[in-house]
C-alpha cells in the first residue's frame, strides 16, 4: 500500500523550536525562519498553495484572503485562542475547517491580569522608573502612595475560563468579586467565587474599584467600553485589559486618563496594535505591556501541541478537537 502523502503545512510565524521540529517530522512543513509577519500578498500566496495554513493572531485572514485560497486548503489551524482575525463565514462558505488553541493560556493570562492590577494600584512602574532615573531621594511617609487591594470591588467583564481564573486569584488578595457576562454562570461557580452577578454592565461599572476586561473581541463587544460607559467609572477606579484592544474605546480612555477622570489603567493590548496612542505613552498612571499576557514558554509549547493534534486529527479524516463551531460566530 503506498504511503499517504503528507499535507503541506505553511506556518506564518516563528514557533518554538520543539514545535517546529515536530511539525517537520510529521508534515511537509514550510517554516517562517525570519519571523517577519507575512504581507497580505504573502498570505494569499500561502493560502493558494497550502493544504493547512497555521496563522497567528497577527495574521488577518479576511474574506479576500480566504476567497483567494486554492482548492487544497481545507484547514486553518490557528496558533492562538482568539479567532477575530479570521473571517469564519468565508471559511465556512469555502468548506475550510478552522481550529484554535483554547484553554492552554487561561492561567498565564490570569496571572498577567493580576500583575497589571497590582502594578496599577501600587504604582510599580512609576516606582521602578523613579529608581532608575537616579532622582529617588529615599523613603518618605507620603511618597509613591498607591492603594491596597484588600476590601476593594473587582468587576470582571467576561466570566469565562480566564475571568474565573482571575476571580480565584483576586479572592486571595481580599477583593470582592463582581461580574457581567452574556449568561449567568452556574450557581456552583458563583458560590465558589462568592461572585455577584450584574445583568446591567452600566450599573456594575459605576460601583467598582477595579474593572478587568476578559471577554473576546466580537462585533458585539467592539467598543463595549465606549466613551459613555467609561464615563460611568468612578474617578479613582482602575481599568485593566488583557483581552483585546478593540473592546475599549482607546481614544476616550486616553482623554479620561489625561484629565484625571480615571485613577489608572493597565493595558496589555491596544486597539490598533502594534501602534500605541502616543498620548498614552506620556501618561505616568498607565502600565503598558506588549501583548504578553500569554507569553510563557509553557503556554506557547501547549499551543503548538494543540495545533499539531488538530492537524493530525484532521489529516486522519476525523473532526479536530478544537474546531471552531458555527455557534461561536
């Protein structure tokens, strides 16, 4: 019996060495050794040739790219949890299966969320800059005063896996847990987290000391925190975002921070990243990170393993375990 031909897998960015090595062993794999993001034309060329395309969240696979795909392309095995960079309806129309890597980044992103909450509340970045500048003159009773977390109210927008992981960590710091979600979570989860559910996002926003956005970017969540909703926040509140930059009206947020209408912000994602609003860069009360919430070696390896399993399962004629279902878009 002739050996089955290996699928041509084109990877758009540099992945961990262990993952690339295994992919080379299993598939006819074409790697991006320079780690330069593919241009739109390069993505179109890859989609026209590949059996399997492995993009990342920085690759925009819109309707035009997918419609230009060749007849061989049957699987888009995305390296990442988010799927907002892929036109899922166009993929379905072309009978192209889409998979992602859910679940493996939950703990890493929750860790980073708590890090940003701590950094913003206790002014960690400001303090670090002060020491490096050489201007620190020593301890003072009113120097670098921040806020304690214990006893404060945390409002979580999006109580999925990551939101619940954030809540578990936050309870350890003495924070009171509140949340808004499309659907109320199971009573057992609410009981475990001692979480208060708010059907009205507006009402929750107006009462919280800290807000953490942990919802995906979809058409329904674009600018979910609009200028109107941001204005509901308490003047001393802290806003943290480790989900997607498009969830927040970044221009409105920047103006509020400039005017002192918000206590602080911790941002790991940006509306037009990698571009960052230059005005944000000048503000002392904002912690800015380069979309590194999931950036752990363990997390990246787990993501790569999921991509490999999805490709192997699909190539064997079975439904991959992380197929993105129609109900998700």
